[in-house]
C-alpha cells in the first residue's frame, strides 16, 4: 500500500514504531525535546514480548555489554520493582560455569554469596540434591513490575506533549524529502526521524522503508504457571535458575509458581502461543530438578525475544538511510536494560554525545551501531 500524499498528515519530529519497552522508554526520553509520536499496532502497549516477560533483573542473563547496561539501569529500575533474591544453581559438572558467574557478580559489586547444597535447599526446599552441588545467591536482584513500568513511561510521554497511538499498524513507509511518511491506523504521519522499535517485526519495518535488514531472529520462549504445594506460602522462595541449560522457577504470589525451560525456538514474527511440546518440556524440567509434581498446568504463554546475529542490541542510525534509527534486538533483556539503553538510543537519535556513565562503563556507539551488521 502506498502512502497517500494528499491525506491529512500528523506532523512530528520523531515517529517511533513500536509501543513495547524499547519504543516507550526511548520516546519518553525524547519527548521533552522533540515532538514525538509512538505508533503501536495493537490495542495496548506491551502487547507482545514486553507484556509477556517475567522480567526479573539479574546478572545471569546476557553477555558482558548487556550486564553493563543492566548495572547502569538497576537504580532506576528499583522505582518499579521489589528486591527479591536470585538463586543460581549448578550441578557438579557446571561448577566452572558457576565460578564464572561468581566472578561476574564480584566485578559488578553485587551483594551475593556462594552457598553449598544444604544452604540452597534451605532457601528453595523443593530442590533435588542432584540438581544442586553449589549455588550463588544474588541478594539484590529485582522482580520488576512490567505493567507499572510501561504505564509510567506512557504517562511521561503524554505529560511531555508526546502522542501515543494504539491500533496503528503500519501499512506503508515512504521517503518524504529529507524525512519519512508513514501510513498507519488510518492516518498519515510525517517526521524527520523514524525510529524502528518494532521488536520481532523490526526487519519487516526496515524492508517496508527500503532499509537493509539486520538479520534479526525472533525466538519463542514459553512460560508455564501452576499451583504451589497445597498450604505452602511460596512468596519467599527465590527466583531459581540453572547456570546451564535447564530452567528457571519463581513464585507468583502466595500459592502460584512460574517456570520456563528457557527455550529459544526460532520463529517468524507472530502473536506467539505456547506449544504443547514446549509446555511438556518445561513441566518435565521442573520435575527433574525439584520434588514438585505438576498435575495441572493452570496457564501457559509464549513471547518472542529478538536477537541480532551477535546477540547485542542494535541502536543507532542506518548507515544508508538518513533519519532511520534502529532500536531493536534487546534479546530478552529489554526491561532490565531499558533505562541505560534508552539514554544511548536518545543520544544516537538526536546526534548527541554518548552518555558519560555508559562510556565510563566501557560502552560506545560503535558496539551497538547497525553498521556493524552491514545495515
């Protein structure tokens, strides 16, 4: 569908495509200095990956740059989070990996302790002995309130004069002189800068704009919900994660537990749904690592986590398309890196210097630039 050049246009300085955590956190930063419009295809913000994230901020996720972004973000994340311990467990053959994770926690100044199997089971009483030869407890990890984060960012955007449009699926994108024209939700939007924060659809949006894609790979992850043992208040149980392939498990209220086998099944961009095999694998992993018996799965869901080929976020202007800015590839760490990553993305969008705190942490524009991927 072509953009209708005669249709009434909504003018902005920046149009952000995508109302998940990436798009909203960036738009909220930009809105104080620019006229910003966020276009979200679904009826509400955070409908896809952002709305399906367990969102537990810890240092057992991602590579070194992602952990540096996490460290820079933790103070701001605490506004919409509660401190909740994370228990990283290791089998005998995984002790080297646990040691490496211990060094990560030491390097970032975390409040942590290395514990033996008895201490681990005192914290997580359903662990099977063979599942834990040793463990690491992160006392400062955060359980994030994802809905509160999204709504706060939307409110901040609107308070600064920005516009959030839901039900605005992008139908066409075209160059408009030095800027862009976007047809979405029955309206035409014009802006000098177009930010692609479309999550799993980011490469689709790039192709619509005539921009070289980055080779983004959406990967499906499944979560199951089930009842805790009868009469057991599990709210104090830690977020429990294997250091290698296995599972994570955490409480969700007084009598409910969530678990995932940490599956990463490649997928086309879609409204992801949990598949029976993935549900069964997650349940089996829980029963292999714990004494829990899952007689009934109360609920299950899936979301798409999107990765660039090198599994680093892609932030910055496209090398051959002036005014087209990438903000994609957060790879499942979108919430826990959003404060720092949005500051970097805002600087890249407006052509400002790289944030000083991020530079001091050993990060730079080139590390995240789409040019590294030929885009």
